[in-house]
C-alpha cells in the first residue's frame, strides 16, 4: 500500500493545478456554487493524499531506520535539464521529515482557507478568479517543498512569487493594492537574483543540483577555497551560502528586506492568512533548513543567519506594540516569529570555550526547534488572521481602537483567538510554549546567551502586543457603532477547527526534537537541559499579558494614551516603523531614480537613441537623393552623364 501511495504522490501537486486550470480557464464565468464544490473537493483530496503520504512515510521510512538511515525517499527522479555530461538537473519528489511536515501543513491550511473564503469572498465580483489563484499558490508552494534539487526549487520559488503578486494585488482597482503587490514582487525578485547566483556557484563547484549531494561533506570541501587571494580573499563556501540565504532573506522578509510584508495586507484576508502562516514567508526558513548541512560548514553564514533572525525578531515586536491596524499587528507578529525560526537555525552552531565557533560542534535542537515552530506557528497564525478577517468582515474596520465589546457578539471567534494568543505568547500548555521553549533552550545550550536574552525579551513583547490586540478588540464596551455583527458559519468553522492543533500540537514535542533532524557534519555531543527555563519563559509571557491588562484590560485606552504622550517623539518613531519605508522611498526616488536612472535614461534616449536616429536620418536623406537622381527623365540622365565625363577629365588631369 505504501508503495502505491508513494508512486502516486504526484497527486498532491496535480490536484491543485487541476483546480487552477479548470476554474481559471473553464469556469471563470460559472456559477459560484460550482466553483465552491470543485475548489473545496480538490483541496480536500489534496489534503487527504498528503495525509496518506505522511502516514505511509512515518510507517515505512521513519519506522524502519535500518532501511532508511537518512530518513529520505525520492519518489520520482528523472532527467530534466542536461547542462553537461557531469551536470544534470533532475525533477523529483523528495520526502524527508521537513518536506512531509510541510505538505501536511500546506494542504491542511489551504483546505481550511478555501472553506473560509466561501464566506469571506461571497460578495466579491471576482469570486471565481480568487479560488483559481488560491489553487495556483498552493500548487507552487507544494512544488517548492517537495523539490529534490535546488534548481527545481527555484522554479517553484518564482511561481510562489508570481502567484503571491497576483493575490496581494487581487483588488487591482485599489492603487494601494497595486503598489503593495509591486513592492512585494520587486523586493523578493531583488533577493532572488542573489539566490540564483548562489545556485550557479554551488552547482559549478559542487557539480550537482541535488540536495542529497549538496548536503554531503564533499561539496563543502570543494567549496572551501578562496578566490581573489590576498587582502580581499573570499571563501567560496561562505559567499555561495550567503547568496543562497539572500533568497530566503527576502522571501521570509528579514530586516531590512521586511518592507514588503506589512503592505501585503492589502490583499484579501484569506490571502494574508495563507501567506503568513504556512507558505510564502516560511519558504526562506525552509530553504535554510533544507541547505542546513552546507550552511553549517560555514561559521560566518550561521552567524549572519543568527544575527539577522534575532534582530528581526525584536525589531518587529517593538513595532507591533504601537500598531492599531489589526492586520498590521499580525503582520509584524509574523516577522517576529520568522526571526525566531531563523535565529534558531543559526544557534545550532555551538560556541566553544573562548567564544569561538568550531565546525564540528552542532546542536541539532536548533534545527529541530525551528521546524517545530514552523509547524506550531502555521496553525495559530492562520487562526489569528482568519479571526481578524472575521472581525473586519463583521465591523467593517481594521482599527482596533474603534472596536471593543465583541466578546458577546462573536463568542466562537473570541474563545478561539484566546487560544491562539496564549499559544503565540508561549503559555503552557499551548503549542507555542513548546516550540518557543525549544528555541530558547537551543540558544542557551549552544552558548549564545545574548541571542537567548533577545528571544526571551521578544517573547514578553509578543505576549504584550497580542493581548493588547485581544483586550482592545473583545473586551470593554464598543467604541464604535456596529450593525448586524454575526459569525458566518463558513468563516467560523475553520477558525474553531484550528484550535485543535493550537492546543494539542505540544504533544508532538518529543517527536520533533528526537526525530526531525538533519544529517549534520558530525555527531553532536550531550547538552544539558536547565529546569528553570520553562518557568522563566512562562513568567515573562505572563508579565507581558499582565502589563497588557493593566494598560488595556476591559478595553481601556486612557493609561496607554498617557504613556504615549510621556514617550514623546519615541512613540511616533516606532509607530512609523522607524521611517524605514520613507528611507527606501528617498533612496529609490531621489537617489536611484533621479541621480542614477535619470542620467542613464538621458544617455539612452539622447546619445544611444540619438545616434541611431541620426543614422536613420542620414539613410533617409541618402534615399531621397537617390530618388531625385532616378527620376526617369532621359535628358536628365544624358546631362548627368556629360557632367560626369567632364568631371573625370578634370580629375584625370
């Protein structure tokens, strides 16, 4: 049975692309009920086959370590592009612990978002187009995570970018949506250019595109050379891995390439949910995890990964505490949680005595904890966005300062989002507690004490801004006049269902820590587990919740407003995201456009085009002269002949 399931694992991909083709091309003008049935049925079948594949993988591959010591299985592997006799890019389906985890997460979330979208998009005139694009997005992300080689991944990586561009700018009548989609596309394409260069370098020196080959020790040895010898020598391994990581840097919106993600909220809320929970933004984390053995061979690369992740985590959390748009709060929350995942991968490199990194010391918990947090975060973040969408749909506002008093009006959403807020805050026994505790433990065990403190403080800030959002939205009295507030069953059902993994995913903690590992360079040593860490982490979380209650409990805002006035210019600085967007606009419009692009444009139009235009004008002028000479008049030809002879006589003398 398992062989049959693996042999037909392509159905996980085939079903969503079939949904896109049928709805996008055949049913674009069809009745909504037909589209709903088809989209949900094919999404459910894809989810069902993903679950079957995961079950077969657990029993066959992970259940028989003697047959599959590397925990990997390639279901398909056929030649795709032949670059040379020694370098061929294959196409295949690659199953290992993290790819199997991701196909389950993506298909489950995709199915629930499809169900939710029936209620959320029911009055939208482009209802059918939305479901077609949603299917394309799911297909692209599934193709990315099951790719057997880095070139195949890059193709699906770009498909994810294209489909997200279409979904973020779905309401293209709005200038803000168009601007947001273009910003996301440009920023991520900028990062992807470096990613492609990294692929070319790694494949050239490593002589393969396949992950199994690139993650073995031999390519790291081949890449561990320097070029430009001398003062400015550069290690090829470090350069190539940093270039590849740059692709994930942009896709996962790490600082300073984070500017596109908050603006992506211009898309419909189901789009925000699927982008922020399990798909596009975690692609960078997945790429880093997929290439982790190669990255781990370079100390510099893991240091950069750790620093960027830790800084983004606390940077985004600080901004989130000031935002009032419900979706932007969750957007910066996503940035912060992505920072957690990224720095967890970075802290896998152990600091030995004297504060130095040593290539042989790897703490696998950093890798396992990052993947565990990807898993837990997907469900509670999806629920938070779906809940936010339900609230916006009910009250027709994104501003939490205009909400309040929704606890009695939306009870199912209230209790579900309470579970999600407790999970993301890291409160026992919700899922976020287990994965965040594992990340903090990995940082502490590996000797990265500053990163550990950053993670601990970020956890407290997370608890604060999430319960600020929660209290201002649901507690107290309504601060605006609401009409016909109710809970749509299509929207409420997925929200309630997501409470199950939000509460119970902590039961998988032992499985992730012990089984979801990668083939690192060497075997790891023994690491202590300080018993005080869970209590400290939980205490910090309760501290953040308590502070949120003091300032915003029962929907109050007066104390918070007083603190804002005391903060002086600091509050508007943070509220405006440290004016980084404005800095980007200044650089692009005033420096790049005016000082660089405009002179190049003038040179192109005036010199290059002018030279070509001059050549054309001269040719036209010559043509006119020839036409004057060839006028068909015999006496003109005879006179010109005589003049020619006379001229030759004079020239000859």
